[in-house]
């Protein structure tokens, strides 16, 4: 099924946010992509853009070489889902992450995520990616 024009815009917005906010962990770029009344469901970060900016600054300070490697993304209506691999430093097995974003009026209005440790050793031969 082909994406609608709105779905394409929503996907472009979220991918641009990854490129300019999450990958470089640039708190100063948050306001270009997230609504001022942004709703956060991540249990480690309070709701709103200011707590997210503080979180990004903290994470960037602790893990300046972190990598966010996007594996796949999906869009349906006003929701965009991104599955990616976060590694904090070289040699880190990292996390498998799925982010769900809701877009409203051209900005990211809401966010949910699921984070799973990637084990160094696993009985399952299938990658989480």
C-alpha cells in the first residue's frame, strides 16, 4: 500500500529529527521538531521538551561517541515507528530500541519507546535487528 503525502511528511519529519537531534544528541535542535506541549511516555524522562533537552545533554556528556543505527521504519497515519540499534561506545553490544512517534500539526507531539539490552551472548542465533 502506498504512503499518503501526509505519511511521507511525517516520516521525513521523524527522520530529520533523528539526523539533527537524536544521532548528534543536540538538545538545541529539539524545538524545530517537537511540539512545545510534547508528551513523553519514556519512564526515564519527564514529559515536555525541557526535560528531553536536559536528558540529551546528560547522555551526550556521558556517551559522546554513541551511535544510533536505524534498521527500519514504518509509518501509518500520524504515527511513525523506528527500530534501531544504540551503542554507547565502541564494543558496547548496546540496546535494541523501538520508538513510536505521533505527529500533529507538522511536529512530533508524543513519544513512546521500548528498550531492550542486546546480550553479548545469547542462545538465540537470531539478531534483534
